[in-house]
C-alpha cells in the first residue's frame, strides 16, 4: 500500500497551488485591481465617497470633481501632467504640475525609457527641485510605465519603470488590451502610483496611455445624497467585509487534511518531512498563506543547497513562520566540528534610506547612524543586532542596527558602498555556531539553530567577509531547509 | 449625485457586475486556467482520464504517452508554413482526428498589415496567432482542420511558451475567437520568412492523465478533490449581493415612486450586461434591455440582445399616436423558451435542410427558427416544417443566409402580432406575454403616420 509518489505529490501540490492562486487572484482584495473584492470595495466607495486603497490618484479638487487629472502630450516627446494629488500609504500628497520628456536622447544622455532604471527626482512637495540625472545604457526601443513614487522623506519622484515587453508594430495602440499583460507587482507595494504607459522609439513617442489602475485607484467623489448612504451603504459594506475575509480555507482544508493523513498513514512519515525529503518545496506565497492559516505553520522551505547556492542574491527564501533551521547531508561525511551560519530573524523591504543623492555618501564604520525606513513592520525583530542586504552590484553588505520603532531603524554600515534600492529586502541576522562532537554521514540532519526562532539562512560556508569558513563542510553536499 | 443619476447608477452597475463576473469566471471547468479547471485536472490525475469537453488528446491515452515527450509538436517548415503530426482533439466532447499536414497562417496580420512590408530598419513586422484545430463538420459528418486566430498584439516569448495560454486566450483573443469549436495547439509568431510556433507546452495542462494506478491513493485523495471541484463549480456569489440590490431597488422606489426597472426603462438606460446577469440571477427578471431600438415600415434596428431571464416583452411607441390615426399592426419574431437544439454540422447559405442533434418534440410542427453564432454573430431566421425524419428540418430554400457551425444552437421562434390602438400618448406600450428571450425580427404592417416609430424591450 504505497504512499503517493514524490512526482505525483509534486504535480498534485502544483495543481492545487495553481487553482488556489487563480481563485484568489479572481477573488482578490484591495491590492488586486479588477478582482471581485476590489470592485466591491470600489462600489462601496462610490456610495460612501473616498477611497480605501492605500495608493492612487486623486483629483486635485476631489470635492468638486469626479474627474482625474488629464494627461496630455504637449510635443512629440513631452507629456504634461497637471497638478495632482496622489495617495501613498494612505496619505494624500499634492504634486505640482510638471512634464516629462521621454525622448530617446535627451540632455546629452540616454532618454528615460532607453536608460537604466534610475530614479528621476522631479519635485519636492514644498519646493521644486528639478535635478535630472541620467545614466547611459541604451535599449533599441522600449516601453515603460511612468509612475510616481514617494519616500518617507516625502519627496516625489516621477520615474519610468521600464517594462520588458513592448507591443509590436501591428498592435492597436489605442486598445487598452495592448497594455494589459504586465504583472501589477509594484501596485501592491503601496508606494507607486502608475500614471500611464508609454512606448518610445528613437524618432518619436508614438503613444502613451493612462493605466487602468490610474482610474481604478482613483478617489470616489461621495454622492451628495445622505439617504443613499444611509440606505445602501450598510449592505454593500457587509458585502465587502465578507468578500475581503474570504480565503476559501474551509474549501481547501479537506484536501490538505486528506493528503496529510494519507502520507502519514501510508508512508509513516510526517507530511512536512515527506515534502522536504522528496520535493523541491516550491509553493506560491498564496498557498503558503493558506497553509499557515490552516495549520499555523508554513509549508517547508528549502533555503539553499550546496549545488544551487542562492540564485537570487538580492533575496533569500524565508519561511512565513519561525522555526529551526536544519542541514541535511546528501553525500559525504561531516566531521565533528563547528558549523557557522548567519540565520535570518526578520525580513523587511526598504522604502528609502535617505535622499537620492545621499545614497553614495554612506561609508564604512561611520559614526553617525542613518535612519532606514522600512516598508514592512519589523516589530518582531530584536531591538538591535546585525543587518544584511545586497548592494547594486550584488555584494553582501553588513551593518549593525538599533530599532527605533516598528518601521524605522538606525544603521551603521560595516562596509563601503552600501546602496539601498527601494523596495529591496534587508535582513535581521544572527550568527549561529553549532558544535558537533561526532561525525555524521549521509541522511543525517544537523540542527543549525539553537532555538526555533528563525525564518531562513542568509549566508553560510564561503560567503561573506564576516564569516569563518567551517572546514567540516568542505567534503559534503547538503541542503539547508526549514526545520 | 443620487442613485437616480444615470452616471452614478451606471458606475455602480459596472462595479457590481464586474465583481460578480470576475469570480464566476473561476467556476467554469471548461475555461482554461480557472480554478475549477485546474482542480478538475488534479482530480483527473488521481482518478485517471479526463472529463473536459475540449482539449488535445495524446495518441496513447492509456499510458499518457504523447508525442515529443508530452508535447504535440508543431514545427516550422519554410516560408510561413508549419508542419504538424496527426492530432486528436476533443471538441465539445467528441473526438476529432486531423491527419498530418502543413498549414500556413498567411502573411496578413491583424488590421490588414502585411508582414512582408518594411516598418523601419531592423524592425521586421510580425504578428502573433493561435494555431489550433477547428471543427468544420457538416450535415452530421465530423471533420476538423487546422486554422488560426490572430491577436491584435504580439505575444512575448514567455507568454507564448508558458502555461498561461488560457489567460492569453481569455484576455487577448479577438471577440470572434471561437471557443466552442476551436482547440488551440500552439501559439506562433509569424514573420515574412518564418512561422515560429511554440511547442504545445501550454497544452500539457489539458491532456489526458494516466491513472495514478493505486487504489488506496484514489480512495484517500479522490473524494476531497472531487468535493473541492464541486464546491468551486457551484460557487455562485449572487446571493451575497441580494441585500445591496434590495436596498438599491427600495431606495429607487422611494425616491421616484417607480419600480427600479420601470424608472430606468423610462430613461432608456443601457444596463451593464454583467449587472443584468447578476440581476436576472437574483430576481429571475432582466432589469431591462431594448430588443429593437427602432421599427418603421421600411426597417427595424434590432439589438440582438438576449434577455438574461425569459419574460414578457413590450412594444412601445416613441411618439404620440393621434386619435384619428390608423391602427398600428406589427409582427414580432420572438425566441421562446422551448428547448433549443444543437446543429449536427455546419450549414451554409441556401442549404435546404438542417441536421440537428437532440430532440425537438416540444416544438410545433411548423413555424420559425433562429440560429446565431455567438462568436461571429452571423445568424439567420427561417421558416421550418418538421419532416418524417425527426432530425431533419425543412427550411424554405434560400432562407439560410449565413454560415453557422455545429456548436450553434437553434431556437424556436414565435411570430406574434401586435395591435396598437389609436390616440395613444408617447411611450404607450402593449405587453406581449410569454417566456421570450430575444427579438430576431420585426415588421410593421401598418402605422399611423410617417414620423411615428416604435421600440421593443423587455417588460
């Protein structure tokens, strides 16, 4: 009576994962434009007025007008944007009228769309510091989504976010569909407000188009009818609450229950261990959230293998729930000794450490700590400790930090040239030295953590200046995974 | 703004209708990439076999072995031509086999753009298309062939090669894309010199799965997956909206002293179709749709809109009829709620017979029928008489005016005479009682004065 094979389990989990993602994408939430829940929220805001999404465009005179600012093209390459109000993280900001020159060659440098993804400061909220600075890296042609982005220092940047796909020459550029197939990654981040998409060539700017989310996220003018709010709002508010709270976990739970029971009874092994030992443990964020809501623990995570290393060096896979970090030996023998790692206690994305031109002024062993604003809540982090991230050249940078509050920390860098790209992750890390007195062989599991308080591993043998290479690992292959 | 404001209600209807549609799109097992489709796939993987109505079939469904390591491979040959192997597909539950051959999608892209033309140095023109198998059955003889549908935009390599082909089709295929009789096999980028088809990687999600081969695993895992599939397929959020719509209806009535439907009909509001579906689901009544926007002696402008719930229709005058005027006579051709019948094959203009599959015992011995392709929108109305062969309808010669395929359903049509009296003020209506779903023809035999015209709408 065999247990389900690893290949079938992988395929089955993959299908469940895709189905759940598809369903949740359609069901959605306030961060999923066009979804069931998102549209109901908009209906509610239509009744009540205002907007619930934390990022969006607002008519400059919201109380007077339902219309959003109109974007116009004032010359072949210049798009004009009127004075507008944009909402970031739930706060409204006034941005003065401006224009954006999108020509392929501009000011002696590469144009916006052709250039690298660099931030282009346009206007401070209070003054109007216009300081273009561009780098040179040409593409043949390109498309970009033009957006506003803000930092906690309340400066605003009008920026092209280059997109890799560009419509063909045959495409009907007036068709909204032509601009549709892009992931809405940054829209969910609460920082950007996409304004329009543009297509730029060497000789002209054929078209630009306001993005759908420009309208989707817009402020809804309240109806001047109290009776409407009184009569209809309660019902649509309840409808929204039920839509936002639904995650279909009751529908999917019997499937996971059956899978867990099947593996445990037929394989005499825990579901988690079976997954860890036999599959790549590649699950979507959405399904992992579902699993956490069902069982209180994340699905297993493979942090790294000796063979693969960390593919995405600017990020590290992390678990959604804390636990031990373990190393499993796949070949060779681990001689008695110490295994040293930097384990991850917390992960957060940055909003921006400081103003754009200050980014390169951070130097090694500076005595003045810089304040780093975090996009995520770091309340679970230790009050002080070590911080790590990767800079623009994919080098690991270390710092010490002191937590100021849940979203701000003071840092002192330990290495030259740190750079904080916006919305890139930083990690709160702790060094872990684990001593083992006996040799262990293939199949053995070494617990790398002294306590179940970690969500991943940042660095290990051979990586990083702050690390002492542990000799015993030199003759083994292994995988490091959640415990 | 108030709820009686047209802009406001249209926006509210759009938001409610779109939200409803978005979730409902996940419940259709035949819609690629929907949650129901994917869970069905998981269930079929445990049980073996498949229960889709559409999709490619590997040559050996027992072992799950397919061509080219799981793929149905379409390779490029030269100059705008692809080569394909024997391909079997399911189209609406029936299996079709296409012998190997070649296929050219042509040089002309969407909008009439020729890929052989030059559009700037180093920028060869290309277009993207979905190549697939199309049902061309006729008169009961099953047949299929390769065909393609061209996108109005270019696919990226990732889009073409990925497994998101369902979303690709759903989001970007032209409205005429014939989901009912076309099974996609590959996505291709077409240039002046080559067709670059993807292997049918994206088809892997729709092909037959070999059974898992272990009874215990089926016993342990099939039931919860089957239940989940049933649950997703039965997701129907319309009841969630009832309180909101009840309040909207109630408030409209209190503000206007008119029923919601009547109020907006009086404004001739074009309700959002998604909202109409939701409304009809909740109240078993279409909130209001104009079936003909103009009827005169010489012409009738039909909207070809379908009522989302069968019901009465009303014939309405748009101008006052003077007291001394002539009585108005009109004939309306209305689809009724008798069971529609599916065609057994293609029919073409001037065909004298229709071969159908399914029973038509409830239909009158003679009358009118209506058929329309939901994708191409081609349609015809014809008179019929049942023959001794229950599957054959005899239509008047030359009455079939458009080609429609075997996926099309044929509807019974009633011819209803409407008589409107004299001395009627504007917007006087005559209600025609019945379970009608669509107006497919209208003639005015007499009317009082040249400037008077009429509309027909759901009652």
